[in-house]
C-alpha cells in the first residue's frame, strides 16, 4: 500500500491550482489519503478558501486522475475546511517557488 500511496502522491503532484503555480500536494491542500484493501481511495483535501473559484472543478480533477490510475479501483474526494488552510501548510519547496522563503 505504501507504493500505491507514493504513486497517488505522484499523480496529485501533476494537478495545479490554476491561480498558484505550485501543485496541490506541495501547497498542502491534501490532508489525508486512505486506501482500503479493495484499492478504494478516500482523499481529504481542502481549498485555499471556501470561495475558491475552482471549488467545483479541482476536487473532480483529483478524483478523476486518481480513479484513472490502473492500480486504483475507485476514488472519493472529501472537501474539508478543518483545519483551515494557510500558507504554513505549504512545503518548503512551494514556499520557495512563491517567494515566501
């Protein structure tokens, strides 16, 4: 399962918030990835704000890309706002890319 989780992270790193030139994983938008024995994936993610313009499309893109992986049977994305996202959740790589370091 660790290998599958790593592959899911690689897939998530191909998805970008259109307003920020950093992938959603490095932005810290992915809170949790759960994989059950049947290869069903649940992902808890957040958005940069509840009024994010991609609130409808970004979670669907995550779901579709992970579902499209050969080793994944199905995927469901859950949008959560607790804890609220802030820039401290970004990786150092993202902070450097955006000029915060």
